[in-house]
C-alpha cells in the first residue's frame, strides 16, 4: 500500500510537497490581487499628487512669464497686477468651459 506511512518511505516528503503546493496556491490566489490593488492605489495617489504639483508649478511659471513680458513696457507693479488679472481671466474662462461640459442629472 503506497498510502500507508509504515510501508512508504517517501510519505513524509510527499506530504510536505503537497502541503507546500496547497499553501502556495492559496497564498497566490489570496495575496496577488491584493498586492495589485494596493500598488494601483499607491501609484495612483502618487500620480495625482505629482500632477497637482505640476499644475501649480505650471501656473506659477505662466504668471511669472507674463510678468516678465509685461515688464518690458510697464512698471513692475503694473505688470504684476495685469499678470494676475490675465491669469485670473484665463482660469475663469477655463472654469466656465469645464462647467459647460459637465453632466447635469435630469431633475
């Protein structure tokens, strides 16, 4: 009888291999999806934070660039105020365009 541990000399190794295979399969099916979901959340949040920082730096750079262009013909104080006005106008127009594209649920 090969299943009898008294007559089968390899029963301990076979049993250990079976247990290792079953535990490995269960671990793979339980932890692999969780690891993928966790990585997606972490990299997604990292991308969002870096995207926000990039947008803020881009807006600051655009404002400073407008100020530098306006400094050619205007005083520093006026170029600052006009650059703020221009950037505010551009952002207001962008906001109005985005609001026109929104989905309004039927009431």
